[in-house]
């Protein structure tokens, strides 16, 4: 007898099959109990006919929304012309994308390696840094997220460290400069990030075996609660790296390519990394990532036999998509649009904060904004339950939100709508969030 098609399965059968056959991969989290049938623009549509506003751009990746016509046209054309090649072969989309990415960046960033995911790009960047420096120790933030492959996971501290055996040797964490929850403070109670950074590297120096290779950090810690280090921090961090012969690697998986209101988040600080990694936003929802470095570092890596020969390195299909992403970002001036929409979004969130005392902090840049929920604004006491309830109520009302819940913090909503969203769509999301917080608070 022929197996039933997915469309003919009842909802009960669908979830029975999902529970029976899918590996769960989100820690203690469960799958959202909605069957998504299609997506368009800023919205998801379920099989039951519900419309859900997507305030996370998929997995923080679909910066042009879902089903953008230019992306659709590129995929349709490219899949019929040239999709995949032997990894040692090159195509025009790959070389074009490498050149065009370099043109968006300051010198000396000019050499590009095209891969698939953020974890893979960070893996390659760490591997390159170790080979070039001849050292192996890696420093990253204590609430970092860099991926789930071995070296990337070893540099990830926000989740997923327990139960898997030893991490790669020589990985160290430094504290996050969180202005809302400062650990080192000035006389007036503000974050003293310089003293915090000095203390952090005193500890690194004490633990290091003299083999510090690189510091891998996000310009804005997204999974770490949308925490943006203060102006001046990254220049001081770069100096710490230079003093120790370390490379500075910036992971712009979620901040790169216009989301924060500029092409790259590091532009605010006037600091150019030794190695830059991109992913998520580069493919606008398709698996495309990049490692970008200087000709000097690439030459040293090459001379020492740098090896990162993977199945989907330099694939032409996704490279063509990456070129289309750049076309749209430039044509529609989406950096400026993200800045303007970000100001609109922040204004709406601030008005929500005026109405609801459970809103403790609003932070971020452009269309990557964090809203932290607390039980008490004075003590900043957080509540996992509060965040979970508001998230659930948002979904019931037609808004998909993602909340970060880490020890010592309240629930932090990561709000990252597409750069193509309209003010009306942002207003709808704000009104749903406002109502959801009100409903949860009213229920006590």
C-alpha cells in the first residue's frame, strides 16, 4: 500500500510522526506546535489558516523577508544552470561574490572563503588563526554563541557545554560588558568596562600556557541577550590582542549586512578585525557563510598548508543568492532603512516600557533589539516563567518572538524583523507584544 502523502496526514498524525521520528535539538525546548505551510514577506502561514508575524526573520537570517521575488528568481535560474561543483572548481558567482564582499569592507579585508553556516565559518576562522599564529588558545565572551561544531562550540559559553566531554583545550571566557547588569562599577554605579577588561586579561594571562591565538567575539551578543559592549570597548580589546600577538576575529552572523543600520556593526568602533565571519544574513535564509581576512594572513595560512576542503565550499547556487542579497541591500538602501525602522521600533518599545513595569531594559541597534523583562526594576530580578508566558501569549495572538533565558538575567526578547518589514507590520508586532505583556501581568 502506498504511504500517505504529508498533505493527507491529519494534524494528530503529523505530530505523532514528529514525536516518533525527529531528533529534538533545542536543549530542553520543544518544537513550536504549529504546522507552517508557507511564508511570505514578514508573515508565516499555518495549515490551519493562522497568520503569524515573524519577528525573528526565521532563524535571524531572512533579512529580505520570506520568498523575496529577487531571491526566488535567482534560485530558479541558478538551479537550472549551475548548482554544485567539485570543491576545487570555481564559477563566476563565487568570484563575483568574493570581490563584491571585499568592496563593502575596509582594508585590508580582501580574501574570502565561502562556506555554509556560521558554525562552519567560525570553525574555519579558528583553524586559520591557530595555523597562522602557531598557537592554540582562544578567548571569547562568557555568554557567546559561535556554533555547534567542535572549535565553535568550545568557544560558545551561553549554552550546550555540559555532558559532551572535554571541550577543545585552551578555551577561555571573559566577562560580558553588560551596562544593564554591571559587575565592575564606577563610583556612580556605571559599568567600569576598562577595569573589567583589565581584570579579565589578568586572569587570561594567569591561565594561559603562552599560546594565545585569537579572541573570537560578537559585536553585539545576540544569543547572549542582545548585549552591546560600550563604545571604546573593542578598540581596547584589539589592543589587548595586539599586546599578546593574538588575532581579533569578529563574528557578525547576526549583525552583518545592514541589520544594525550600517553594513557591519564593527563600523561604529572604527576597529577592523583580522578575520571577519559572516553567515545567516548573507544568504537571507539560505545556507551561505563567509570567512574574510587580509591577503597577508591568507598568504601565511596558504604557505602553512591551510586545509578547509569541504563538500559545499564555493558552491555556485548559494553564491548567486549572496550576489542577489547584495544587489537588494544596495538598490533599496537597506542599511538606512534598518536604521530608520530601528528608531521606530525602539520608540514603540519605549512606550510599551512606560506602560508595563516588567520591562527592565531596551537595547540593541537598528533592527536587532533586545527587550529584557524583570519582576522588579530596582532589583532587576528576572523570571523565566514570565518570559515564557509572554512568548506563548504572543504566539497565540499571532506574533512569533524568541526569548533568551540565561542564568542571572531576566528573559530577553530578541527582536529581529526583516529589513523589508513595513512600519505597519512593526506597529502590529508592537501592539501584539503590548497586549501579550498586559494579559500575562493581569493574570498575575
